C-alpha cells in the first residue's frame, strides 16, 4: 500500500531534522548505533579491543595505526596473515578481530616467553598459530604451505635482517600480497616533547624531522632500489606524532576485458559507469 502524498511529505519533513541531528550529534549517533547493533552484530567491525592501544609514540603500534591495519584486513580479507614480532599480543588481537573465520594468523617472535603468552591469550582460537622463530628463517612449512596475503613487519628494526627476511618472504607471498612495515615515519622537531632525548642528539635528524627508526626507513629505501617491481605508500604525518607505516605491494596493471589497454579513452560508451 502506498502512503498518500500528504503522508509522504510529512515523513520527509520529519526525516530531514532527524538526519541533520544524526550528522551533528555524536551522542545521537551512539544511541542509534546501540539500537542497531543487535541486528548488525555479525557484520559490524569488532573494535572494542582498541582501548588497549595508546596514541603515544613509544614504539608500539598506535591506536589510529591499529584502526588502519584492522580496516585493511576487513577490506582486503586476506586468508593468511604473517605477523613478525608478537611482543604483548596487541597486534595479534587486532588482526584476529578483523580476520575471517576461515583465516589464519601466523605470529613469529624469537622471545621464548611469547609462546606461553600466545597460548594463554589465543590458545582457544584455531586461527592463531605461534612459532618461536627468527624472522630471517621463515619457511613455507612455518605457514603450512599457505601463501601469505598480508605481512606485518615490526620486529628487529635492523635493515640487514629485514633485507634477509624479505628475501625469505618473497617466495611465500601471494602475487598481490601486501607488506606493512611499521616505524617508517618521522616526527617534526616542533612536535617532539620537551626533554625528550631526541632533542639532545644530532643522530637521526633529516632537516627538521627526526626518524622514528632509521633502520626501517633504510630498509624501505633498499626495497625501492633493489625491488622496483614493488610500489610503496608511506602513511606518515607531519601534524601529529606518528610512528608511521609503509605499505608495499607488487606493481601490476589492473586486468581489463579482452586485454584492453588500461589507458583507453574514458569517453567511450559505458567505460565510466559503475556496474
């Protein structure tokens, strides 16, 4: 049954201020989200764990960076994630909260204590596998022969070891795998807290910015020189203190029907229309 024209006009008039209030009020958006959560629980992202992350740039993944990594996994839906550097398990929790039910997270660390910690925190989750292993010793057997779709590197911070690790990873990664390297950012001098030891040292400064971890920046520059077949995107900021993440992925043209050139004229019929 179709509502009378007058009724539709009334509904429209009521929706307009409600929509305006929703866009303007964080409190109202929270109330609406709470009301809708039971119905959308299975498809909404699980972000409650982000409260264990801090925005402080103390070497660990920052809260906003964790949100970014979580979103990447939700968008790309990798079957296999390789995490190099377990530490306290925060990043592992972040990945598991985003990973599909049939996915697998393989976490590696050289600290023997991490194995017990991983078993305590994630022993109930069949998607989680921990191995005590040096990052430059990874083999296909360590990830059960599965191609790695997403690799998170946040361990030694030594450029030579990272180079050896990448050579190990190359045959293990799927053709469109994504590598995320943490701590590749820099911090403007004006954002460095007073009394921080960086300000008393001349090392690591590039102009008026201080490298977060020089070894990681050296590594991604090595990748650029030695593996030009990979593209890089640097997720850094000059407006806040950000440890920084560099995303690395093989460069390749997107497939087109009938081998059509990717630079074909956009004005042709149907080219610029969505499916």
